[in-house]
C-alpha cells in the first residue's frame, strides 16, 4: 500500500511502514495529485479532507492524528465508504496541563488564590473533564456548560452559558460546530462578550472561530479589561497579529503538543487502522524517561507559588508566548511560515506524570493536590 502522511505525525513511519510505503508530506500542501495512487491518508488539522482532495483516488482509510474533526468532510467519507478514524482524547492531559500552567502563571502575577476563584468550563468532553478534575483538586469553584451532555442526562451539575460567562476564569473546550442547536462558531460574540466581567481570565484552546476574534479585539482595545490566553486563532496560520499583541499569552496552537499527546495521536490511529485491517496491533511508541524528573519546592510556600515553580520547570508557557510574539511585526506570509515552523519544530514537552516532586512536608492536602495533578511524590 501507499500511505501518505503529514510529516508532523510523530513516529508515523515506524508505525505504518509494515503496511507499505510511507510518504511524508507537508500537511498544508497535500493535494489530490499526491493521492492519485495512495491507499491510506493520515493527516493533522491543517489538511482539509473533502471531495476536492479525494476525488478519483482509491483512498480507503483516512486517519486524523487530532481530536478535532472540523477539517474532515465526514459525510463525504461515509458516502464513499471510506473508513475514518480520529484520535479523540489523545492529548487531553496535554491541553488540561496547558490550561493549569496558564492559570498558575497569571495567578502569580495577579496574586490570586485558587480556592477563592470560580472557573467556568465550557465543553465537558475528554479535555473539559480533566480541566474540571484538576481545578477541583486545586480548590476552584467549578461551573460547567455542555448543552449536548445536559440533554443526555449526564451525571454532572450543568449551568447556562450566561452563568459560566460570569466566572472569574473561563476556559473553552468545545468542538467547532457550524450551525444547528449546538453551534459553537462564534460562541463568544458581540451579543454575549459583555457578560464577561472586567478582570476575567479568558482561555481558548479549542478552535479559533469559537471566539469571534474581531469582537474580542474590539473589547481589548476599547476596555483593556480582559486577561486573555489564546492558543487557537481564526484564519490560522495567518492570524490577526494586532490581536496577538493585545493578548496576555498567545501560542501557536500547541496546547495539545506534549510529547505524550503527540505520540498518543499516532498510536490511536494506528490501533484503529489495525482494527480496520482486522490484524493484531504490535507497534508501541518509543518514549524516553525524563532526564531530570526531580523538582524540589519550598513546603512553606503557598500552593500557588509551589505550582508556579513546578510549571516553570515542566512547561513555562511564557516561552511559547515569546516565540510567537517576536514575529508579530512580520508580514502575512512571513508570519504564517513562522507560525507553522513553531508547530513543526516544537520543543519536547513532557506531561506532569513524568515528574517527581520533592516536598519534604507532611502537608497532606498539598500532597493529595499534587497527586491529583498526576505528579509523583518523592518518599
């Protein structure tokens, strides 16, 4: 078989080469011509998979190494009897940890306390559940909005979008759905952005168009009263660089780019391909242990300060912010290339569970909190 794969899917050759020739291409530039003789297509979120791309090809399996599927025309695939597989849940911990590091970084600047704060979680899927679990462990009061799950009678206390938008921290974890009862396109828009109170921290790691970027920019210019963290943007990679300059933390769609999250995405679509082929999966991703896993913190400091020190060592989100903002003066094409290069050449970022915290304290609450965040504790 000929397998066309996005060059940014980690270890994809190692996983899929037993099935045939694996040809790596830049995801944004995969064309119909490239797929003329291909049997399998493996993509990430930058490749639009639709009739235009697949027409008159013999593709029989499409896998996306992402949790989102708004770049996939699933109706077309179904009509053509093309098997489709996503990697839902693969990087949920990565995104949840990004959110915690962003909040912790900002709270230490603003001198805020976790247990005196309400966080609104919009979207209670794989990521939203983990963000909620982490936030509750840290002492946040949590409000959750997810109309589809609420209609299903899911066992959780849900609230309205209007109530969630009144929280001190708002974090978005919804798929991009355009139209219908569960529309999330411009979920944050001109009609409701003013429900968000002054001083709120607004975080988007879902999809760029979930927030109307022009309306957000207008609010930031006119009132300068929101603290914003954007990992996703409208019109990526050619994002609004004026908005980038206005946000407190801006990153190039890498919240889910932990080493483990990226490898999980490959493993997920590999396992589904084996299921499609009705063969036993044998490949496992190669993961090195962290070279310096021990992190010592001062037990007399607050949880906010302890976690800030940990985040600086595990994942200092301000480095990604600096890398993106340094190009804010570039022209459109130059910036687009910079945005994509940051994603393609992203540093190795390991998840919380790889690190061992040296606390040297009998503080049971702090220990349980760190364990709930998946850190290991040194005995």
